[in-house]
């Protein structure tokens, strides 16, 4: 029994002084494990039984209950050491216990905004950030263009972690993505649970870097499964069905951004200065284009720029030819949004609605650009339709 308590204590190291969040299941799980550590087995059993009455398919709670029964009989010495248990599955549940405890006993950062959400446009009512290191998906509401914390959920990611490179590598991609579709439960097999929301992987940066694969979704769990271990999917971001149902109303197809990062980073004063400088550069780009000063306009593009299969040289030649045939140009931008790219220092995804008119052509389109800071100046390395 002492060894069981010591094992559970090791799961709690570094989090014991933090305040629990509002997630009832994780609070009860944490309380039951603390009660075990303190040798209050009857109280721990009551907590676990209460948890299982609400979530009978919660495998981690089932394991804790089994341990409690065997501990009372003196037949167990450590967490998840019941006889005939699969070693891999027990390790998965130990990992889930550790993550759940960290989440239950860590206060969410509600004062600070994640650095990835530099600017949300009016259509983007909410934004999601997935911190894979904490198995947590955060929901932020758009309040006058600034993100405000709403909620967070436990999630599962790929079996082999992050940094997806190729099809079938069982990794979750890192990057800036958008909700592409809403697939209801009736269109899916049971493994996807209560629904699925495909993401826009591979994005433009992924394709530029030769990353392959598809089918990266936000989705639920099978009907007989409350939750999955932290690393158990083929690359998708997986939530429990109840959590997915709570998340679904926040999601807008084609609009909601989903930023997936290896570790959450928070906004800083340096970010404020960079954001201001980038917004200024975007306005200069618009003015230079509208002025028909093609040389000044092209200086906003990096020499490693590409647009689908077009490189900088071909892009510059085409713009010089097109602009030479115009007597005037007007360009207006609306619904501007800015998202810094995880694990890519000084790169920002910029989306906007472009209203273009000229002496011989008019159109309106959604556009996406990738800007990078090179030699302390922001330049475009990708441009195309969004």
C-alpha cells in the first residue's frame, strides 16, 4: 500500500499547490488519487464510484477502482499493477492520469492571450489553440479583435507525437489551420464518436515543405469510450464526446482558426511591436500596389517567395506585364486576421478580404499571405487564395 501511495505521489509532484479548475471529472479523479496517497481508501472509493456513475466507460477511473479493491486486500503495490493487465495499456492510463492531474491542478492562463492570435476578424467569433505538451485545447472568444479565454478541454494527439511529415506517420501536425467541414455522427463510423471537423492540413506552408497526408480531424471517441490516452490517435485531435458536443457550437466552417503548437506561448510587448510593424507593412504593400509603382510593390516580396508553382522571378515578370496595361488601380482590404506560426520564429499567416478594381478588371476574393521578418523587415513569402 505504501508503494502505491508513493507512485501516486510522484504523479502529483509539481502540481500539489495549484488550484483546481472547474472540470468536475478531473477534480474528482485528482481528489481520489490524493485520498489514496493519504491512505483514505474509503473516501477515494466513494469519489471513484461517483465518477463512474456519471462516466461508466472512463477506463482510467475503472483502473483506479480496481487498484483500490486490490489495495484493500493487500494484493497491489503500485498504480496499475493488477495481474493480467496489458503493460502498454497500463502505461497509457498512467500517462493519462499524469496529464489529467496536471490539468486539474493548474490554473488556466486567463489574463494573458496566446501569442498566436495577433488579430481576429469580425467573422471569427472564436479561435482554438491546441497545446500538445499539455494535451489541452483552449477556446478563445473574439472580443473586439482580441482573444478572451472561454474554456479548455483534454485532448488526445498522434501516437508518435507531433511534427507530421508524411501520410500514415501517426503524428499530429504543428501549424495554423482552419475548420473545413462539419461531419455529423450519422455520416461516420462509431470510432469518430459524436462528430468530426476536418482541418485544412496540409496548409500552404506544409505543401511548400513537402509534407503529405490528409484526414487530420477534430473528432470524438467511440460510444464505449469516455476518453483516450494522451497519445493514441493516428494524428487527429480527439476529444471525449461530451467535450466535442460542448465545443461544436464555437466552430464555424471555413472561418474558425485552429492553431496547433508543441507548447503554448503567451503574448508579449515584443509581439505588440512586431504586430504594429507588420500592420504598417501590409498597408504600405496595399498603397504601393494601388500606386502602380511596381518596383516598390515587388520590394514587399522575399526572393524565396512562391505562389503555388510560381517563383519570385515569374511573379515579378507577370506583375510588371499586368500593371503596364493599367491606367489606375484601387485596392481595399477588409476582415484582416493575423496568426503567428508555431515553431516558426517571425512568420505570420495573414488573411483578408481583397476588393480589387482597375481600369480593365474588378474582382473580390479571400486572400492568404505568409509574411516573414527578414533583416528586421516584414516580407511576403507566399500569397494565394484562402
